[in-house]
């Protein structure tokens, strides 16, 4: 099968399309063999490909042990393990699985579920990582409630545009911060107020928020403190979370401020299936800026790496 492989850390050009052995689920009862139709590119893919120190500690100091990237997948079930009960051959599925920039993957049953009936493969592949991150940050960490005032910084990005929709779903008052070119479509997602970050700093507007979600990791907790209510919560989705979060938390803790929170997304069937339900109920919809075929994986990585993606970037491995 074809797969995007990287054998050394570096820029997008280290990625090559190669023929590799098709995976097998023989004797692995909880796994499912999926023919990949679509996947997506996330900032974490770039993080691993570049070889930032925290990722090297897990994936090899000098060269990657796991040579395939991709954590979101949508495709068709080709085979199921003996202990798989929820899925059958022919099902269209989506969810979380390492190495999805390839023609086949073998996710655990617990990491995937049936695709939303009203979604394409590309739309389904755009959902898992970013939508789960936004959901768990708002619902689990910040414990969002009806009437909360929520500010989403980086509201036009992968995580941010889902966060706007989810905050609206939970009946919060949503303020979205993004660039001028994105204000109109982000407002259409459900934001009550929009701010062009190049024209105004939300921290200077005198407003206080129950939740501030920095969906792109470009603000510090300390630059947001005065914009939080006394019981408010600040969450940063900084890609360097293993270093970035503990430093902020330590300093904030020393100062006696407990409003900065750690968040690490945990894929699970219940939340992925919850996302499926929201899409089917038309409460959540991915925005896809660009689609690339697998053989243009370098261009896809380069686009995401530049840091101004509108919504999601999808890899179309197979049409259909």
C-alpha cells in the first residue's frame, strides 16, 4: 500500500510516498482494518515531523520510531477482529488512529464509530482531533454552562471553529477573535461578537469572560488574567503543551491563581460518537479550507505549518 513516510526529522520535504506492507489485524481481536478515504493534517503532525524535544522523548531522539503521521481517519471497514461487536465489514467509519496518512490503518474499535449520515469522508476526517479537543476543553475542563461568556482566540482555525459552534450549542455567549478576512464566516458559525485581532486587543476592552480558550496557543495566561472573571478558566491549546502548560501553571500557582488549566485531548468512543450525533443534528459542521491528494502531502504540511489555516486541511487518500 501507499503511505506517507518520514525517516528523519525536518521540514515537510522529509515526507515521501512509499510502498509499505499493508497492515493486518490477525490475532488482534479489538482492531479493525480500515481502507482510508480521507485523513487530515493537524499541528501535532508538524510537531512530530519537526522532532520537537518533547515528541522525541517518545518517538526517538535521533530518528522517528513511528514513521507514519496522521491521527484522524475516515474510511470503509475491510475486516474486523474477533472481539469487534459494534462494526462490520462495509461500514463507513471515522475516528482516531495513528498513521492515517496511508491507504490502510488498523484502529482499535474504541477509537472509531460510524460516520455521520450527512457527512462526506472528507468532512468526517476533519472532525476527530480538533472537534474532540474543543469539546473536552469546553465541557470537561472549563465546565461550560448556559449563559457563560466565552472568548475563543483563534476562532477560525481547526480547533477554534469547532469551539465556536460547541460554545453556541451549550448556549453560551460567544466572542470570537480572528483576522478580518475570517470575521464574516466565523460569525455565521454562531459567534455573538467578533474581534479582529489586528485592530483591537480583547484584553483592553474591559470585558470579563467565564472561559477564555486560546485555540492557537498565541496568548499567555498572564496576558488574559484581567479578562477573566474571578472564577473564570483559561485554557491554551499550545502545541508545546508538555513544556508550555507546566511553566504557566507553576508561575500562576506560586501567585495563588488557579484559573490556568491543563488540557490533553483523550480520544474515546463516547465523545467521538457524541460528535457524530452533533453533526447529524446539524449542530456542528467542519469547514475545510483545502483538500490535497496523498501524493501532495508535503504541500499539505507546508500549508498547516504556516499557521493561518481556515478550518481544516484534509488529505484525500481515495476518492469516494
